[in-house]
C-alpha cells in the first residue's frame, strides 16, 4: 500500500488524455503506466520506496517557504540548492553506459 497513488493517477492520465493518442508522448505515457501496473502487481513492496522519496521531496519543499517570505534573509537556501544540483549533474555524467545518446556525454560546463 502506498500513500501516493501513482498507478491511479497514471490511469486517470491515460484515460483522460487530452492530446492525440497516436503521438510518441502518449505511447511513452502508456508504456510507463503498463510498467507501473506490472511492478505493482508483481512487486508491491517497491511502492514503499516511492513513499519515502515523495516524502523527502515534500520535506525539502518546506525549506523553500523561507525564501518566499524573506528572500534576503534566507539567501543561504537558494545558494545551498546549487550543491545537490551540481553533484547530480556530475554523478549523471560519470555513470551509465557509454554511447553517443547517453546522458554521461553532457558538456563539462555543469
């Protein structure tokens, strides 16, 4: 059981798709929904990890209330957010299979 109903929300998205159902984006959304359904039916315990990931994002989002109220006093929050982003870009560049269509081929400007 999960608190974040990903499968339900994806089913709403697929059934109420507002654009043409023949495009690549729709095909990708249907594929993601099918994979999510399959994962939930065969490995329901994996949804528990989504709960923690989503909860962590909500907790991090609370930290950004301060800069909305007083941007000058909470300037450190906006500066601190750059460190994880920079680290993620470096991690992405160094991981994954090699190939011309790989994210690890990002330019060194990150």
